[in-house]
């Protein structure tokens, strides 16, 4: 009788051991609150207690482009074999990467202010200044913007100059002086700082600098294309 009792106890222990090692968790598997996506936002419907296979879209913040699956899903933990109630969030390699302008901006006959170069972030903006002898038109600023039509699907932006150009200032009329002659090289369309000698006719003497120069129109501050001739007070007076 004692032998039979011991045998039954051992058998019960073996059966218990076998059952305990193969038991499966029968409750619902859920995921805790999904962690934030760096530089992005997770759409509605994913929360603490979300059921298995719950899925939400991932949207990147302004100035960032998205790559990967663009969604987050509640999945069973790898290797858990449904033996626990906790799942985990799978982002499918989704990342939000900053959009940048990968080249340094430049403008013909002008200078870009500090702070805009290769690798500048979206919305970086710098003033444009024209070289001496050139006037400026447009917004006078360059800005790193998202590539039109990309819909934040690539990380490369482009520079927007807002129609800014630097155009040469010229003197649009030919210079002339009473009772004198202007030397060669000064005529309609002469560039800023073009200069020519003044010679008085026979029987006249000159006063002043004896030279005419194309200069920027006073007070224009390089905001228009038209210069004017500066005679430096030169006159031709009869003997």
C-alpha cells in the first residue's frame, strides 16, 4: 500500500512538471504606451493597453523627412511564445531625419551673409548684399526650403533666393561738356566708376578735376540701375 502511494505521488509530480512547462498564457496580449518618435508624432489609436496588431501612422515634424514603414504596430515579443501578456511596439525602421540644404548658396555679383552653408537646416535664412557697382532687386534674402513636390520624402532641401539679383549700375546717357571734349570710353551704358578725361576746346581753359566719372545716383543706396555722370566741377571757360 505504501509503495502504491509513493508511486502515485511521483506520477502526479511528473504530470504537474510537464503541464507547467507547456502552459500558454491565455489572456490578451497588449502593448504599453508607445514611446515617442524622435522629431515625429504618432497618430491616434495607439495607447497603453493597445491590443496586438494595433497600428498607427507616424508623421514627422515640419523640417524632417520620413523613412521606413511610416507606422508603428503592437506585436508579440520575439521568443515569448505567447507566455506573457506584454507585447512591444515595432516601428519598422521608421525615422525622421532633418531636411538640410547640402550646398552653399551663392549669388552672382553679390555676397551671402553668415550662417548659410552646406548642411544648413530648413528655414535657415541669410541676407544678400550686392557688390559695389551693383543694385539689388527681390527679397534680398536666401532661405533653405523644402524641395517643391517632395512632400517631405527626401532629406535634401534647396535655396530660395526670392528672385534676388544683383544688376550692374550704369550711366545710360553719354556725357558732354560745353566747349570741351570727352575722351574715349565714356558713353551710354558705361559701368559705375568708368572715367574719362575732359579736354577744353582751343581758346578755353579748364577748371576742376578735368575728368568725368560714372557714379551712383546720390541717395539711391544701390536700389536702382541708373547712375549719373560726375564732372567734378570741371568747366571750360573762354580766355
